């Protein structure tokens, strides 16, 4: 018996139902395919590609420790799998269930190609999310549209057992494995200077540190912008270097651990919404007929972190610098774009996806819709005031000072409220005057929503 384990967003050997099941066969082909369609799409960006290559290098090392190797191909995943099924006489293919449109199409096409070949397709649940989308549903609907009832129900479902890595990986003899291509052959452009390193080993180190030292401060600290008190596990979760089931299993009953599980459940929530409404990756979940403004200059200032609103600029510069942004800053910058500047959420979501190393269609686009008021927020018209947010979540100004060094000598009040500083002084510091009067613009937004 020969099986193929097709890795996608599950780049690990621990707690991997896909690899464990495939490894029950006499021989297994651990396969990763660089999907030409994804490579030529806008989703292929340097930060995620650099992180992905780290993950694949690390996965190959783990598979070698188990006696195997990662088999690398480039092209159409369905055609590559079919070729291997034919040449290796494989009788089963294992893959994780996923929710994006591309993943659903791939699954259907695989099903078709394998049926023709008398080869079975095993699509494993509880790999990418702890509970498969579609399992936790309310009466009479195919998904939950509100987080709190979802979370209550989701928490009642038992988790599957955590799995150890397979004992051994036996490759078919003579199979061509191929080397990992250089990044320049896959994706052009520079990576952010402070990108974390990818891979299951880095993920497990971080998880260990997080449970040993970090998580204790989570409940009080997770919204503190300068405190850096969140797990920073999102890129590892996105690429499946760590299993959500294993993470949740490790959490005990303390308040901090329960709060952390609740955050992980947001990830599950957005995945089940997107699974039920795949078109909402780009279409409004709740259409509001907003007439978004067209303002390329304001959009560019936002992207560049030069809006003249320091807390917004700090967030945008953290994104460019690290390929990651604190959740509170994501909320502030997204609210600023969609509600203060009144620009279409899709423009913001695309810029985030260009840079985020954890960039993920379910989490990113559904969170953008949540903030823009076209998604699942039960208070879609709330507008954040960035100055008030700054005073509350960056009370000493350390976050702004770190990412907007032009302003670093200023006292905290001026730092958060640059309209208190003369235009000349701002110009001397090389920092722009605010591109918008926030209070006026927010009032305009409330009025426009009131009319709808
Ligand atoms: P922690 O606070 O340590 O949380 C643990 C984990 O819970 C995270 O790693 C993440 O997997 C999950 N989580 C936490 N908050 C959320 C949330 N609101 N929605 C979904 N999952 C959550 N997260 C992404 O993983 N990818 C994205 O592309 C993404 N885009 C976002 C865009 C916007 C506009 C907003 C407001 C949020 C977005 N988030 C996204 C959610 C959240 O900001 C990040 O998951 C979080 O900041 C990651 O940091 P952390 O791992 O330290 O989080």
C-alpha cells in the first residue's frame, strides 16, 4: 500500500491526522506542491513566502529524522498528485479540510481525478481548525453569525485526542524528491526586516515560552499595545506549524488560559463563516450600500504610515517592519480606513494581505468586514476614535515612540494628539500634519450610516 500525504496549511509532524493516517500505509509520499495558480496570484507575497520556505525546510528535517523526506513539486497540485498516484501506484491520498475557494476547488478536482484512478481521497477534519466548519451550527442555519453564542456552543464540543508524530516514514524507493527552490524563483520583492522565523520547531519553542512565562499576563495585557503580551502564534497557526487542538488541550482553567482559548475561538468563528459563505472573501457579508469614497492619496498615506495620526501610523509601520501588527492596532487602523476615511474595506484587506505573515483569507477578510460594519459585528456602526484608543491602549506612548521615532521626544499628550503641535514643528520633525479631522470625519460617517 502506498499513500500520499499532501501538505497544505498543516506543516507539522506533531498532532497531524493527515500524516499519521498516511503513514499507516507501507510507503508514504509526504508531498508539498507549489501551486502555480497561487504563485501567480496576488496572495503570493514575500513575507509569507519566506516564512513558508522556513516551514518547509523544517518539515523536511523532521521527516528526515523519521526516515523520510519532503517531496517537492511545482505546478497544478491535482495534476502533480495524479502523476504520483500513477507512477507510485498509490491507492490513497490524505489532505486537510480547508475553507478558501481555492481549497474547495482543489478538493473537488482531486476527488474527480482520484475517482478515475480508483484511488481514495481522505479529507481530514480538525487539522486547520479544532472543530471542522459546519459541525458547530445553530438550529436552522449552516453557521453562526454572532460570536458569543458560537463560542458557547463551540466550547461544548469535545476535542479529538492529540496525536504523536508517526513512528516512521517509509518513502517509495527511487522517488524523486527535489530541492526547495530559492525564494527569488518563487516570489519577487523584499521581506520585512523583522520577520519571525517559520517552522514547527520555532512554533513549539514559542508555545513552550508562552505557556511557561507569557500567558500569565494575557488577561490584563493583551490589549496593551507596547506590552507585547500576546502569543504571536498567528503565523504558526496560519501555516499549521502548531495544531489548534494541541494548543487548546494545553490550556488549563485559569482566567488567562480561558481568555486565550476564547481568542482561538475567534479564529474558528471566522473560518466557519467563510466556509458557509465563501464569496464573502470579497463580497459584503451584510451589504450596507456604503458609497465608499475614492481617495488614492489618503489610501497611500495610510499604507505608508503617514496619515499624521501617530497611533495609526505606528500600526502601519509595525506591519511594514515586522509583517505583523498587534490586534488592537489592526482594529484602530482598519476602523480609520473604513470609517474615518470611508474607504472600501477590500483596499485595506488587500494591503494587509500583501504584508501580513499570518495573512489569512478567513481571519483577515472577515475581521476587516467586522470592523467595516459589513460583517458579523452586532454593532456595525461603532467608530473608533484613534486618539482615545491611543490614550487607553498606549498610555505612556511607548508604542508610538517605537514605530514613529520622529515624534519620540514629545510628551505623551502631544504624541497622541498631533493637532496640538504646530505645523512648523511637525514639518521640522519630518512628520505630516493630520490628513483628516478625525472628529468631523467620524461624525460624517455616523450620519451617513444613520441615513441608510
Ligand atoms: P493572540 O492574542 O495571542 O491570540 C491567539 C490566537 O488567536 C491568534 O494567533 C489567532 O490565531 C487567534 N485570534 C486572536 N484574535 C483573533 C481575531 N480577532 N480573529 C481571528 N483569530 C484571532 N489574524 C490572523 O491570523 N490573520 C489575519 O490575516 C488577520 N487579519 C486581521 C485583520 C484585522 C483588520 C483585524 C482586526 C484582525 C486580524 N486578525 C488576523 C486577528 C488578530 O489581529 C490576530 O490573529 C492577532 O493579532 C495575532 O496575534 P497573536 O498571535 O499574538 O494573538
